């Protein structure tokens, strides 16, 4: 498919309701009835629900059980007016947030160190990561006088670190991963300069799900007096339970003395509604560099712990409620189901000729092929109703397993569809994946700019009514 054809297909995916739903470019002259709006909403919901409900989507909906969703919705509706910015009006929100942070910290090793592990609630993994990077920038400037800060980040770490580098003017030093997809410790050591403020490792990174050598990296950071951030956005609420279940989980949390901050997403395997995450620090002093405080503003003394001003207290309430309702046993049982499904799926993929699992991951499974166009396989999977993530360098796709995938028969269905997709592409050697040319271009320095422009055009498309 050429770029023009691809753009047309993309438009259909991004704006599927143009044909049969009214577009509102301006306010309606008179408001619609609530019943009408609810009806329209339910119609849209019904069209989108089956794919994620049935477990056809990688990641995205991590719990998704009907009763759990109804419970989250009920908690949200009780708290929909709450805003922790007004702590005097809604001290309940402040209580929820303090307890979310403390429960998360204790799950991630707070009880095993003399240091106090503290943090804040944020809106998601990206915000937690960006807050931590801003914190290191301000800490290093204040404590060490570093004005041209650098961060050392494995290539597999989440794009949010690059975003932080761009937003906060921190020079990004990317270090490679080895053939096992883990961050290269020697390359990290070689990249340290007097301007290094933080080293990053992920538990696990998004692309291949293979946990970085956090112990070695954090020791390296500690020996140089540098911060170390473990990005456990994806694994924070799963790895502690995987470890208890006896899976091979290398140390990654505050039990390691060199880990000075962490991010862990409650809205992923914490099973809270979308819109919350936790960022944690070793010690209150570090956390102070995250806060915003002004004493000069005519609007009064003002402060906020994170980037936002007003915040959705209802999401913190729902997060707190999710954690309380799951409890340790709930998280352990959920992890067991996901990890057992992963074992089944990894084994099944290894039985499909031409396909391979990259490394030996626990619950995010990246699939590649030396012979077939993996993006073409992904297209066939899309036709079969699946929504998988495309990866690059090397070309691959992945599925992040959630509770949705533990439904009876789902793993078998995935493997059957994947085997059929591989068979189809094998039988059609000329078939090219729709993403193949784009990924081909993005890996080529000469075309990087063109791909960036293409993506910006796609974002524009999203905001076209
Ligand atoms: C390892 C990792 N870090 C950070 C993030 C960013 O999280 P969010 O999408 O909530 O901003 C993700 C998202 O998948 C992730 O997998």
C-alpha cells in the first residue's frame, strides 16, 4: 500500500463515525436532552466495547471485568466534584492520595530500607516520569551546580524520557541494549560525565518486556553520586507478585540502595480507572524538588505537587478503591493468571515456524520473524480483530497480556490466529505490511523528518471534526 492509500485507511480508523453520527463543529443552539446524549454515548460504547472486552487488544484495559468497572464507576460518581487542589473542601482526596502513595511504596520495598520512601499521585506514567526527570534537573542544579544536565537512558526506555529531555532541556544520552534486550551496563558506565544527573532502567521496558539490570545500573549510579530511576510503570504492580509466585524477577525496587526514584502505574496493573500513576522518591528532600510553590501571586499563596493545578479527585478515589478492593491476594491471583497465560502463549509462538519470541519476557511478549514481514502478519491479525503494538529496531510486534487475556480459550485463539496469519503471509510472499514502508523510513536518517511530518499530519487529523 502506498502512503496515500495508507492515509485513507488511517482516516477510516481515526474517524469511523463520520458517516453515521452528526458532527458538532459548533455548540448546538439549544442543548440536547440528557437522554439523547446518553443514548449516543451508549451507541458509541457498544461499538467499541467488544474488542477490548473480548481480550483482542494488547495492554490498554488491564482488568475489564464488568463488576470491577461498575465498582470503579460508582466510586467515580460519588467523587466527581472532588478536586485535591481544594484540600480544605475535599480532605478525603488528600487522604486517598497519601494512602495510594504509601501502599505503593510498601509494595515496592519501602519496608526494607531505613530511608523514607515518599511520592505523589500523578495522571499517568508519562507524567510520573517527567516529574522525576524535572526533579533530578532541579536537584542537580541546586546540589551540584549542574546547568547542562544529562540523563543516561537505554534505547528501550519509554518515549516519555525523551519527552522529558525535550521539555526540560536535559541532554539525552541513549545507550544500547544487548542481544538479550537488557541495557548495556558497560556502555552506561562509559557515558557518565560530570553533568550526568540520572541513570534510567525499566522494569520492564515497554517494547520487549525484558527487565534491565537494575541492580548493576543502580550501583553504578550510587557509586558516582548520581540519581537512579526505575521505570516500573508497566511492572510495578505485577513484578512484586510475580516474585512471590516464584518467577525469575531480578531486584528492581527500593530494596536496592541505589534506586532513588520509581514510577509505577496504578492505571495499568493496579487496575484503577485510567488517569493515575505514582512517582516515588527516596526521602522527602528529593520530593521537594518536584513541588511548585509561589508566594508572589496576587491570587494568593499557591502550590501544586505535580504539573496540573486542579486535578480529578474522583480518579484518585477510584484508584484508592481499586487498591483496597484488590488487596495483596487480589493482585497475586491476577498476576498468577496473567503469568500462566504468558507461559502458554510463549510456548505456542515458539511452535509456529518462522516466528520467534524476543528474549524470555514475563508478560509482554514481542514477536519477530527472520523470514516473514512481521508487519504484514500484524495486518492479518488486525483483520482478525486483534489490536497489537508495532515495534521497530528490530521489526516486531508485541502483546502486553492483561486479565482480559486470561479468559478461557483466549490464548488458544490468539495462537491459532497468529499461526494462520503467519501461514497467510508465507503463502503471499509479495504481501507488504501497511507499516513496513513507514518503519523503513523512520529507521533512515534521510527520511526521519518526513515521518515526523506525517505523524504530525495524523495528529492534525485527530483534531479535525
Ligand atoms: C514502561 C513504561 N513506562 C511508561 C509508560 C507511559 O505510561 P502512560 O501511557 O500512562 O503515560 C508506559 C506505557 O505503556 C510504559 O510501558
